[in-house]
């Protein structure tokens, strides 16, 4: 609604000004009251214009609704069309690619497949790249398979036992020879679990062995003799990661029984050759006293002599015969192992006996004897004569090694973990490496012909072994130590 005032203008006053001059018709029409005597500028009424809104609004609403419905329908149509286009052009090919990709990753789809390229857009390019990648991966996979196959056949083809071992001692891969070896029940295989309590450093324990490889990060090898007389050379090679930590190890076992047997044959052949050489020495050893015996015997038979001279001659014959008997006895001891006659014996007492026998020789050569004999050693079950012979051989060797210079012979006894250990340390010139290999061989000697038969240590070794003991040697330029280890009675 619009309202505006009606203001008296000059023109209006012509009829509505002075009543006396007002037209009769007007007076009759409006009457006298309020219709005359107006002044210019008076508000004599209000002009209003009103239009009803409800109609207009309902029209507007109708237009708005139809516009909205049209717009919505158009948008919906556009959305569906775009969605359809997007699905067929982008989503569908991408979904297909993704499905195949996932299948390849999971291994359910083969790698050697080719997806058709239906468009020349980005999707087409992506499909083409996928095809190339799949082809490349397929080729790489085939190469890997071939390499793995080759490695596998090399691994299987190695006739020595070979295995890849994890730090927990579990076997990752084994070859045929290793599996057969495990089946044979040979103990130096990884069949136990890795636990510190299973580790036994005194035997060829693979757990300790593996620990050593992990700790020292280097290959470790050991010789090992099986119960059935087979010899093995056992190796563990470390495999490290980029940081240098050992993550696995290769367990390689070489059966060296044949090699050992060949070595043994060679040693025997060497010994036979030594027997030939020895005959000259033995002949000389026996010939010397025989010469004296013969001379004395001839004198006795042909010359008149007093009783004292006769006695002297008989003594010389006796000493010579004893020497020959001694040599023959040593040879017999060497060739056959005579049985032991054991009795409870004090080892310290045995040593004192032998020292009494060698006292004169030792003091003549200006050798000092330093004894460190333990009182904890119980009486040992040994063959007294034979053990004396062992100690005598070792002491005589020591005295001979220190020949020419004053020196010290240290003799010690101690009890160690169920064993009695007797050591003889001299301050001689030591044993050169090339000699050390052979000192326990029968007939091996470095002494001049007639001074040594080379039987001393070989006989001693066999006597100690008959007592279930061990004889070992350590040597340097400063001297040599022989150690005899004998098991103590239970
Ligand atoms: N204490 C030692 N120091 C240096 N060399 C030694 C020692 N003991 C042994 N040998 C070496 O070992 C070799 C063999 O010793 P073994 O006692 O078997 O024979 P041998 O002493 O030569 O002769 P024998 O039969 O008279 O004992 C010796 O010739 C010597 O070279
Ligand atoms: Mg000797």
C-alpha cells in the first residue's frame, strides 16, 4: 500500500478558496463543511493506493518451485551423465588395473598378461605402462627362477654335506648329502636347539662353534673324528648383513677319511724307510758292547790273569750284555705292547726314584732340578716300571737338550679335574717345527748314530696311552715342556 498527502495548491483555491466565489455545483456536491476556505499548503486529504500481496506471492512461489525442479532435474541428469562417463572412462579401467595388480601381489594372477589398450588418453598410457612393467617383472621373475634353479642344482650337486644355518641353530636349507648325513645319526650336525646349557666347549659342539662364528665374525674350522673312525673337517662360514652382523652361517663338512688314510700310509712308508735307516743304528748300538764282550771273552780264554782282573772282565761282559738286553727290550716294547701290571703307586715317589737314577748325570751336566710336587695326588694305578721308563726317557731327552750349557729342569705334579698332570720343563734349545711333527714316531731321532735309537718318545707315548693318558709337548726357543696326563682312580 502507498499513501501520500494531498496539499492545497493555488489552482485548488479557485474553487475551494473563498466560499462566496465557489461554484454552485460544488457547494451542492460537497456541502459547506470542510470543502472551502482552504489555504495554500493545507493538507486536505491523503491519497492511498493498495494492492493485495497474496496473489503476487503465490505466483512467485510457483515460478520458484518450477525453476528449482528444473534445475535439480538438470543437475541430476548432468551428475548421472558425468558419473557414467567417469565410470566408463576412468573408474572401470582403473578398477581393473587395481584388481589385476592386487592379484599379482597376492600371487593369484599370473605376471605374463597383457591388458588391451582401449584409449589414447592417460588411462591408455597407464595401461601401456602396466603392460610393460608386468612384462619386465615377468622376465625378472623368470631370470630369478632360473638363477635359483641353477644355485639349487649346484647346492644339491655338492657331494659334501652343506647347510645354511640360522642363529637359533635351525636349518634353513640343506643339500642331499647333509640330509643323508643327518639320517646317518652322526652327531656333528645341527639337530639340537641353540641353548647356552647345550653348549659344551670341551667337545666339538656346533652350538659353541656357531656362537664363536657370531662373536668373532670369521670362519671357524675344526677337525673331528667320528665314532666309526671317519674323519671330518667341519667349517662354519659367516654370512653378514650390511651392518656387518652375522645373520646366518654356512655349515660345510668335508669327509677327510681318505686323505687321513693316505697320510697314514705315507707315515707308515716313512716309518719303514726309517726302519732301514735304524738298522745301521741298532747294529752300531749292539756292535759296540759286543766288541767289548768279545775282547774280554778272548782275554779270559787266552790270557792268564789274577782274580781281580778276571772279575773286571766279567763285569765289562755283564754291562755290555745288559746294554744289548736293554736295546732288545726297547725294540720288543716298541713292536708289541706288553700287558701292564698295575699297582697303587705314588707318582711323586716314582719321580724321586727316576731322579735318583739320573742324579749323577744331571749334576755332572750342571743342571738344576726344580721340583714342585703336589701332595694332593692320591696313589695312582700304574705299571711302576713302565711309568719310570716314561719319566726316564723324558728326563734324559731334557738333559740331552740342555747339553753343553747349565740349565734348569722343572718337574711339577698337580691334580686337575680328575687327572694327574706331570710336567717336565727344560731350558734347552727347543724343538724345531719340522722336527716336532715326528718326535713321537718310532726310530725318529736327531741324535748321531749310536747315541739315540729314536724309540724313547714313541715307547713312552704308547705306555701313557696304555694307561688311558695323554702325552703332550709345548716348545719354544727357550725350552720344551712335556706333560703327561693320567686319569686318577675313581
Ligand atoms: N726335551 C727335548 N728338547 C729338544 N728336543 C727333544 C726333546 N725331547 C725329544 N726331542 C727330540 O725328539 C727326538 C726323539 O726323541 P726320542 O726320545 O724318541 O728319541 P732319542 O732321544 O733321539 O733316542 P732314544 O731312543 O735314545 O731316546 C729327539 O731326537 C730330539 O730331537
Ligand atoms: Mg730319548
